[in-house]
């Protein structure tokens, strides 16, 4: 049996899988996201079945405050089925390791749910949603909900490539609640009279 010092030497002697091998290391993580989609396409539907909307429903449920207990009640709570990030990491390394995974992409997320047609329709609907958000953010300046959607999706615009398109939804809801509560408690007469015209 190895001592603690010997174990530390073995770990330090191993090469890291996070070692930079790219010409531009800052974009290596984004570029390596292609393996997430490759794993999803290779394994589904050959070895495993599609989720048929389960991943999107789980994202919506987890975005609702205090509703996280519903996911284990409705769906199988096995770790690899808790989202596309867990599932793709499970496809890559077998048993899930709590310390690392390879993540997922929004394309793999739609593919795991609905296949190629789901990717095309999902990204088309998402693009249409962003266009409507852009238009309404200029037309309705005082609408708090549109502001929350615009702010959160603009904040996560780069990260959406490496996660679900519904991931910012939980921040939209939390920001909306905070803004509504603060508008009622801090500026009750001014804010409510101003925003009640737009909502």
C-alpha cells in the first residue's frame, strides 16, 4: 500500500487532461465542446433513446423557485439523467465523477431530447425568441419582465453555447422577483404608477 507522499507523487507525475495543447488556450474549452455533440450523436439513438423533452422540462422546473423537489418526484433521479451535462459526462466516462465532467452544448441538449429535427426547430424558436426580445426591449421600455429576459440572456450569451438555452431562465425569474419586491417596498407609489401602464 502506498503512503500519502507516494500517492501525491503518483498524482503529480500524471499528465493533466486539462493541459493546454492549443495554439490559443483561451478558446480550447469552447473548441473541445465538439466532443459533447459527437458523444450524443454516436450514442443516441444507437445505444440509448431520446429524452423526448424531458431535459427541457427539467430545466423549466428547476428554474421555478422552491420547485426543485418536483424533478425527483416526476423523473428518475439517477445522477446521469439529471440533465444533458450529467448525461454526456456519463457517456464519456462511465460512472459519474463528482469532480469533473465534460459538460454539454445547447445543440447536444436539443439533440438528446428530439433528434436532428429538434435541433433545427429548437434553434429556430430560440432565434425567433431572441429577435422578439430585441424588438420588445426597444418598444416597451418599462416592462420589467422583458428587461429581466434581455439582461439575463445578454449576460449569458457566450456561455449558452456550452449549456442549455433555458439555463438563464432561473436567473430571469429570480431577477424578476427581486425587482418586483424592491419596486413595491422601496418605491411603492412612483414605480407602480409608472410600470402599471406598460404591463
